[in-house]
C-alpha cells in the first residue's frame, strides 16, 4: 500500500482551485489499496476541511501552524514532518510561486526525487514516471526516479479537472505551532488592475502578444478591440512589461477565460502556459508571421501574416461597414 500526499494551497481563507486538481492527479496514480492524504497547513486549516472532503480523499490532516498564510519555512517544516509520519511514495504540490519557495530545498536536503511543472503522471513497471516539458516547450520529457523512496512533484495547473462528489474522509491533526519562521506576512497588496474588467466572463477577446513589439503599439489594438466589441487581453510578456495590467493576462499564471467563445490571438506564439488559459475556446483565430507557431495547432482559423497589416485591414473593413451599422 502506498500513500500519495497532496499539499493543499489556500490564500486568504480560500482553497485555491489547484488543490482539487492535485486530488484528481493523485486519483490517477492510485492503485489497489493506495491511500490519498490531503494536508491543510495553516492556523485556520480546520475551516478548509469541508472544501477538500471530496471523492477520492481517504484522509485529511490539518497541520496547525502559527501563521494563517503561506510561509516557506513553515510549509517546508510541516511537509517534512508529514513525510516523516505518513511515509508517502509521492508528494503532490501545486506548481506555484508558493511551492517553489520551499519544495526544491525540501527535496534536495532529504535526497527525494523531484520534478517541477509536471502535467502527466503514471506508474510503469519500474516506478513513477512524470512528464514535463523541456527545451522551451519543444519536447516532452519523461522523468524517472530510480531508487527514490519519496518523490516530490509540483503539478501544472488547469491540467487535471477537479473531482466531482463529496466524501467523508478521516480527519487527523498535527500541531506545529512551535515552528518559527524567518519572515512574517504583514499584509496583502492587490496587484495592479484590481477593479478592472473580469476577463473570465468576456465572450469575445482580442489578445495581444510579444508580436506587438513595443508599448506604443498597444493603443492601436485597444482601439481595434473597442471597435470590434472585444475585451483586450494579453500574453504574459505584455503584462510583465506593464503594458497591460496583470488582470488582463490569459494563461497558467494569469486567468482562464472560461466564458470566451471567440479568441483572436495577435502575435502570440501559443506557449503551453498561454494555451492553458484559452485552448478550450470554441473559435480561436490566430494571426502570426511564423507558420510554425504552436498557436496554429489549436486555432480554428489561422492567418500567416503581419498583425499590423491585418489590424489595418480590419479597421478599414469596420470603417466601411461598422458592426453596429
Ligand atoms: C511558470 C510559468 C507560467 C507562465 N504563465 C504564463 C501565462 O499565464 N500566460 C502567458 O501568456 N505566458 C505565460 N508564461 C510565459 C510563456 O512561457 C511564454 O513565454 C509566453 O506565453 C510567450 O508570450 P508571447 O506568445 O506573447 O511571446 P512569444 O513567444 O515571443 O511570441 C511572439 C509571437 O509573435 C509573432 N510575431 C512577431 N511579430 C509579429 C507580427 N508583426 N505579426 C504577427 N506575428 C508576429 C512571432 O512569430 C511569435 O510567434 C509562463 C511561463 C512560466 C515559466
């Protein structure tokens, strides 16, 4: 019998969606009498027990620690203690800024197997195989962990669907309130763009990527989006550069545009992380000068061309025949 340990993530009292996705990933690994244990770490961890009491969870462990919010020192100590007690074969964490603050150290110091940004997990005859991307998403890499009794993996978000149905797992508790940290969480500062339009509810999105080349070019695409009645969104480099607020970023570390029906991708290559936020959209139209761009693999309509020329053409067409005319 093996134990698969899932470490849930929460922020400001709410479970993050990836926590449930991790439970599904654990389910996929479960064999025969394997056990899925979910750990909730925080001063108010008890409050989240109902949220993780879902189908496929055998046990929930609440780990009471001094701080309510994530802290890398505390989480590292707590997960190390859980591994000591539960002896899991696999530990699943979110591939997130939180986990990356402690998981590499945890694994390295204890000589565990380790891989990040994993999107497929399976057992083969020899042991666990985790699949992640390599060489800038150009190839998939299968990682094996020979000789490791415990493997720690950070799992990519939006890959596994959350489980359906409630359950009544056993609940146990650990007290680690005596553990201290080198840092203290003082306050939360909202990211820029708070109060901006909610792109997850937009039905028609015009999204710009690094193909726009420079900040001065944002305005012409904003105007085009307005004229077309689309919501202007972007890939991560545009948000990272501060050309559009983070609230407009589509993708793994941005938002999943769940309500979108038409997605116009202009100068976006189609990285796995970007596609994680929009690949489900029924009608994707992509414009890119590179015929080999990955975005074309999911686009319903693809135009190999220059976004400035296509933008100009659209403006001319719309001027001649306005959408509301
Ligand atoms: C942990 C992690 C999380 C991430 N999360 C996200 C995320 O949430 N969202 C996200 O978008 N990215 C995310 N990324 C970054 C991601 O890996 C890519 O770097 C990013 O998506 C690339 O953005 P892009 O397509 O705009 O730029 P590029 O990959 O540089 O592509 C620009 C494209 O524009 C085309 N182009 C250039 N000029 C023109 C022109 N004049 N006309 C037409 N086409 C043109 C080029 O051919 C190219 O295909 C994440 C990365 C990591 C590691």
